[in-house]
C-alpha cells in the first residue's frame, strides 16, 4: 500500500471541509461525474494536487464519493460535452429542515447540488498520476 494514498471519510461539517480543502483546484472531466440513482451514490473521479502533505508537485487520482444522495441538480454544466474539464473550487453544504444540500462548486459558475439525508462523503486516493 502506498503510504501517500489518503482516505478521508466525512460525516460532518469538519470532515467535509477537509475533503473540500484537499480537492480544491482538482480537475474533473464531465464524463467522470456519475450519479448511481438506484444506489443513491454520487461519484466524482478527480485529479488533485497532494496539498495535505506539502507535495504540491504530486498529482493524485482520487474518487470523491457521496452516499445517501436522493437528488442531483447541476447548473451551468454542459453534459453533452463529456470531455470538458471542470475545476473544483470547493464543497460546502446547507441544512434545510431534515435534509442537507451539499454543493460542489466549480469554475465558470458551474455547480452541482446533492440533496441528502445525511453527510456521508469520502475522498479516496486511487493512484499517483505519472
């Protein structure tokens, strides 16, 4: 197991902020954004910089996963152009009655809102890019 590969599991605001900080500036292809509605799983495959270990020159492929997602809405994302690369600026959320809305904020005023009953997110490194 490569000691540089991180795994962060978030179930609250603090964990989500940590994932947001680690993914800030990550590149995401539209084709690498998936919502598996029957499993209520939302997945992003991202290429991020290793900010948490001061290895700014290291690029890592990571999966950002959200569970218990009931609904996904996107804005300013052209899904017909699958090769478009977005830059993830950050992740935040707001609580609305009994549900959370997790917002993935991208460049060019694009964003994806996930409606979920509970915060259950993970960032898992897959491999270093060459």
